[in-house]
C-alpha cells in the first residue's frame, strides 16, 4: 500500500511503526458554528481511510480532536451576548457556544453515517498537559515568556518550512509583529496567551491565560498515540501555519512526531469559496433536509481524489442520484431472485471474499485502486463495472439454478462489503414512502385494472401519485414491481 506523504511530496510505502497497527491523528472541528459540507468532506475522507485500513486488517487507533477554546469561539460568545451587564458573561457563554456546536457536529456526523473516532480529546481537557509541554519547550530553549505570553522561537526550529516547502528567509521578509504582540520575531507563534478581561483563562507559571491553537495537537497526539505515530491528517489549508508549527514544537520537545502527512483538498461552491457573505454557505443539515440521502454527497466526494479540490454544484446532484439509483435497482433485483426461490434452492453460506473468479477480479481492482493512495474514483469505477456485470449475469435468469444463486449471493455480498468501506448504503434509498405498503399495493391493483381496460390516463395518474409519495413502479414480464425512491 502506497500513500502520498505531504512531507516528502512523494508516494511512499505504508510501513507502520508497530506491525499491523496504525495510529492516526486528524485535526477536528473548532466548534463555533454549524458544520458545513466542507467539514463533511474532510471528516468523510478520513473515515473512508480508516475504514479501508481496517478492511486491510490493520488495527487502527483513530484520534480526532476538538478545539473548544479559541478566538472564534470567544468572538461568537461576544456576538451572542445581550446588552452589557445582562445575561451570562463571555466566559460562561463561550462554554455554551462550544457545547452547542460540538453537539451539532456530532448530530451531523451521525446524519452522514460517519463513524466516531476512538478518542476525541477536547482542548479544555488537556490544558495541564499543554502547560507541561510548554514548560519543556522553555527548558529546551525553544520558547520564551514575554509579558505573560509564551512564544515558540522560530529560530530554534529545525528545517522550518519543510512541510509547506517554504523558505524561512523569504517567510521572514513578509512577517510582521502585530500591535499588542510581545514576540521577538514576526514568525514566532503563541504557545500561551495572556488572559484578557472576562475571557476564559486557566492558571499557569506565566499567569492566567489560555493555550495557543497549535500546541493542543502536539500535546494530545503525543499523549494518546506516543511521541511518534503513523499518520497525521487534515485539510490542505492546515499545512501552513498549523501543521508546520506542530512539527516545529514537537521536534523542539524532542519528539519524532508523525511519519506520514495526509491532506485533503478543499471544497468550493460553483467554483467559489464557500462563505455566508456570498450566500453559498451550505450546512450539513441543509443538505440532508433537501436531499434526504447523504450518499449523494459521498458519491460527489468519491468521484474526486481526496487530495484534489472538489466543486459542489446543484446540477451534479442529479448525477449522484443516478449513480446511487444503479445500485438500489440492482440490489432490488438480486433480493427478488434470492428470496423467491424454494428453501431447497437457496444459496448456501459463502465466504465474503467471493468464490467466482470474475467477481473476485472486481474486488482485486478495488483493492489495487485503494492501495494506490486511496484512489476512490478508480475504486468506485470497479463497483460500477461490477453492477454492469451483475445485470448481464442475471438477465433472463427468472429461476436461477443453485450455482447461479451462489454467484448472485457473492455479487451481493461483494458490493455490500466494498460499499461499506465507503460508508454507503447501496441496497436502499434513504427517502421513505409517505404511504404504507397496503395502500401501495391497492393502488397498483387499481392501476393494473385501468391498464387492462385501456384507461391509460388513469394508469398514468396512479403512477405519478405513487412517485410523488416516494414510490417508483417498474413494469416487468412478471408483473408490476415497486420500490422506494432513492
């Protein structure tokens, strides 16, 4: 298995520190607003990577942090405050803001069917360990206190800029020290920020204050995964300065840190950056409310390589619906063939790896694509090719023999398992009919009578009514079949 390492800018063979085990740390949300579909892409990508590593029999320990104290959270708390002197203060409201939007994040991940991390450390839970980490950096002469703030001394970093591929001298040329900052160099970054009036703060050897953003990830990852771990992930926008600074402070503390750095491309809306001011801000809840099925969004993400940008357009959703529909239709056909056979004819239990060589070849193509830096477009193409193969295989097989039933079962199991790596529910649409099965069957019977009487206008009315209620009819040689619209 080869993965692209942002640190070396090459594909490298994945060689875990401990045989058969993977430690993976991914930068999670700063909880100050409703999660949007850009957050969904990063969360989904690393969920797929975790799922595939587990499919490949790795024991994965997946950590995703939560930043629950930050300038953005404090600013949100200030905006949500009433008139001065009324209601809770900034400290209390900042806690409320973080809790509110972390709950929203968890709700939206559940709506999308994205798995929970094994560990989800919060910044506020790790402040004592961050303080110790900063003390270690000061002891190693990599950091300094100034006016109650503590800064990392960028001059003490080894090969600073190696992740972002930037030259330190050039970066220093454009660096500036903002008013109120007490640092020596424009590139020095805050490890500890002196407390401001009525803002969240904690005690430390340098006085009351709170941690800088970068230090939390170094403290958390080393505490949970060790001083050296396998994979560190996040969006490409985090490479500089966040991940660059993580490396500087972790190495400054004598830690080897992450071996492989994985970064996902960003999401745009109709070619533009998503922003509330542009009116193109799409929350995860907005998307689910409109389309019902999160698989449409997942198909959009899967059709682009994780390292590349992806552009969201409403027009693409019809294509994604059609892609999902191909699987739903096939599964309905497979289930019908398997369920309608006499008990003596039904297929025996088969191995999940499949018995038929041709079906196994589709699995092999899927694995080869994913083994090559998680190439989801190519892996997804192998699943579509298996759908095409399956439709040809079951054509005119109204009563399959025992051997064919085994192959049908293998096809179903293969698609379900590989689709599960992508977190897809391929066997069903998420949209549900607005009427019950009894009423659906009654209307189908009425439609059949209308067709016999050649009252095609009435037959079309019933078809349209059922479609509007979330039911699709399909006329076959064996009669009229129905399924829930995906």
